[in-house]
C-alpha cells in the first residue's frame, strides 16, 4: 500500500519521466526529505529506480496501474 506522498511522486514521475528529488519536491511543494523517503520506499518496492545522474524514474515494464493491481 502506498502513502499519499508516494502516490503523488509516482504520478509526477509518470508524467515527467526522469526527475531529481529536488525537482519532484518543488513540483509537489513539499520538503525534499519527504520526497527522498518516498522515493526510497518506492525503490524498495520495485516501483522506481535512480540513475547515475541522481534522476528517478518509474521502473520499466509495468505501468502504475499494473503495479497497484499486483499489491
């Protein structure tokens, strides 16, 4: 089960593609530490990953709807 901040982060990543935690925080108007916690939780669940440039994106191969249905 994802929290509200996690769902918001996933929604932004679905639209924005590759974004840094700071950019996501600015878009959501929340502190960066909350976004980092949500991103790390989503990474542990296999929903997101971070590339070498510290940009986050949704894990390839599954849409957000398919991941939600799998839980």
